């Protein structure tokens, strides 16, 4: 038999409102009453309905998270941080896989709002106007993660991709390399693709190193396959290349694999630096030097911003997270 809050109130000889206040940690009852009600709840095996409780306190203690790709190791780390913050605040997480598909994204936003989520973390892709306007109309707080919006006043948590890419290229330059290539993500991607290309180009220009079209291979994404395909293309158009900045660790891992298949020794003949510092980066052969993003912390901070909005009603400032070079064994100093 399934018991209701009404059954609990009747058995404990208190009002439904008193049971509700006890369940939601509100004031207005004695400790003796609380003990009695909790004992009845235990005896009946009553499980309060989260949606019903949400109608009372205007919270369902759930947040929605939208990712364009769930198979990425980067997503796993971001989600770890989000879930940590949610758990610390007594909430759960609903994860949606959009595949960067506009119609699918809108369907998920509608679903999350229908389920009365308290807020939304929108990760790793461009916040389009239709998404923003729909969420704004529903009055649901939203925070951007590993992306940002110039068009809409939405708080975000990310690293400075331009600066981080500059750091990667400058690291290779400081190691004595001048014949440096890049395997980028999608150059049309204004979130991470273009800023990382621009950061690379700026570092090369500041060091007065000639950088032409042959120095860069533009990929369709940031995956392992893009590195596998990208390395032969880069070598074909830039045979003298001695070092590569890969716009993601997954691309870099593809480069390492492709180099092995071609008999190119890393780092003796080709140095490689990645971007992200995924857990897998230290498991490659050789272990991958990379630009570290504090991914777990970024996810945690994004969720914490949501909870701050719930508590205060105010929009906290966006956060640019620190990046750093994580030195391993895939880059060699050039004599």
C-alpha cells in the first residue's frame, strides 16, 4: 500500500501543514512533534513525492545539464564536479545529450522545464537566442559551463581559451621550436575553435615566427579521429614541422597514435602538446604534456553558482578559471 502525507498526518494526529514543515526543514513545531511524525513516517514507509514537495517549497531539488557529447572524457570530469555540488546541496542531476542538434536541444529544454528543474547548466556549445528566450520566459536560472555568451547576460564558468592556447604555443616556442603546427577544432566554433586558433596565431606573431596557412589543419571537431586524420595532412602540407599544438587532448592522443603508425618518434622527432589535461593524458605513451583546465572544479563552480542564485535571487559574477602547463614527456627541448 502506498501512503500519502494525509495518512502520516492522521496517524501522528497533526496537520498536513505540520508534516510538510517537518519534511522541508521549516520551523513551527516542537522537537517532540518532529520525533512523533518521523516515527510514523518510518513505520508507514512513507516516501514524500519530490514534485509534490516542490509545489510547496517551489523547489524540486533537481538541476538539468545539457552536453553536446557524452562520450568525451572532458564531460565525465565536468559532470563529476556538477554532481558533487548538487549532492552537497541535497539535489540530483538530470543529464541530457543534445548532439549539438537544435531541435533536440529545444526538446530537452522543454522537458527539463516541464519537470520543474530548479536550474540548468548549459555546457560546451553556443547558447542560441531561441534557447535563451525559452529559458528566460520560463524564469529558470541558467549557467554556462565551458562556454560563454556575448549576446545574453548569462553567468559562465570557463578558462580563457585564447590565453590558454597562447600559453601552449609559447611553451613550444620557449622549448626552442620554430616550425610549429596546429591541429585545431572547428574554426567556425566561436566557443573553443576560433579562440584557440587565434591564441596560437598571436603567440607565433609575438615571437616573430612566420605562420602561414600550411601551419594549421582545421578539423571538424575535437575528437581522437581528428588527430588520426590531422597529422598526415599537417605533415603533407608542412613537412618540416617539429612540434604540434593539438586543440584538445583527444586530438593529441590521435596524433600520438598516428605518429606511432607512421614510425615518427615522440618527442625525439615530433613534440606534441594537448589541451584539457584529461585523466587519460598521463596514460598515453609517452605521457602527454598539456594545458590543464580544472574540469572537475569548473563543473562544481557552475553548479554552485546556480545554488547561489536559488538562495539569493542575485546573479553572481562569471568565473574565468586558471589554466596551466602540465609537463610530462611528449615535448622535447630543441637544441
